[in-house]
C-alpha cells in the first residue's frame, strides 16, 4: 500500500513551510524529490540536504510557476533528470493581503496566476511525464470557503484552485491520474507572519479547534503521503480538510 520507493515527486514552493514538510515526508518514504523554488535558494538547498540524508535523490529547480516558459523549462529538466513523474504537489502560493476595495487588477491577477492558473500549466506539462498514471495534489486553505479579513484575492484564487481540481479530476481520471485538494487550517508558517493579526488568528484557531492544537505542516504532509498511496486510489476530485475540526466549529 505504501510501496513508494523509487517514485519521483515534484513539490512547487518546496523549500519552506508546508511544501518543505511534504518534501521531507516523501523522502522519508523513499520518494525522489524535485524541490521547486523561486526566491529562497538557501532554504531550497537546506531542504535538499535534508532530503538527501534520507537516502533519496533531490533535484532543485528555480522556476516561477506563474510563468509558462519557466514551467516548460522545469519539466524539460525533470524529463532529463528522471524521465518520469509520479506525484505532483502544487503548493507555491502568493498574494496581497488587502481589503477587497483596495485591490487593484494587478493584485487580483497576481494571486490568480500563482495560486490557481499555475496548476493548469503544471498539469498540462506534468501529464506528459505521467504515462503510467499519477497523483496531482493542490494545497488550498479555508479561505477558499470562508471570509477572512484581508484575504479576498487569495481566498478567491484558492476557490478557483479547488474548482480547477474538480475539472482536472474529470479530464485526467481516464488517464489514471488522481487529482485532489488538501485544504489546511491555520498553520503557523512564514506566510502567516505576513498577517497583521497573526496572533489573533492563531489564538482563535486553537480555541475553536476540537482537537485543541494548531495544524502543523507535518499534518498536511501526512495527508499528502496518504494520497500517494494505494489506499487513496478511489479518492478523486475531493477537497480534504486538515484542520482538527476547526471549520466545523462555526
């Protein structure tokens, strides 16, 4: 069920936070990992070193997933290095934190391109390396379905991402490719530090989470690993929420 040794995975935004946790979890289970990054090279190299300590290969690629030419070049390098791809995690994300009426078209397009449209580009290129089937996962957040202060552009882009996953699941299913979303609750990563009310978000999340603690990057990584396994072979087009019950608490 977890016969993953020798498989190859791409994690976008894999140098820090949730992406890094997924990359390490995969490596610990025998999966060779392609770590994509765009700005944080030192973090990517540090993550790569930890991955290789697990006894698997790590291939680091700098690419902006919102740029189609970068995406094509990245997959050409993966083709050259491994010749195949089994798992792909669309995790790279960005966006401007502003009230809705302060957003410009540039802010909106930036969030949509990186958080939603990038998955389409990744899937289009990735399926060429998934001739034997595969698993595609997108990392979303509760802001896709809940109103969060200053999260308008990012939340809307995450909602678009989840919709795209469902459409890809229908089109790619006949090719033996499973496509699903992992939606994380409040996770204390570098991204959350950009919120001016970060501590309030964390305190509220803890108080309203039935399991009594914050979601960790490792919790999200566990679900990503499960979706790679044969245990998840009939999970398709779904959004799996990893939040300790926070979202059902009102």
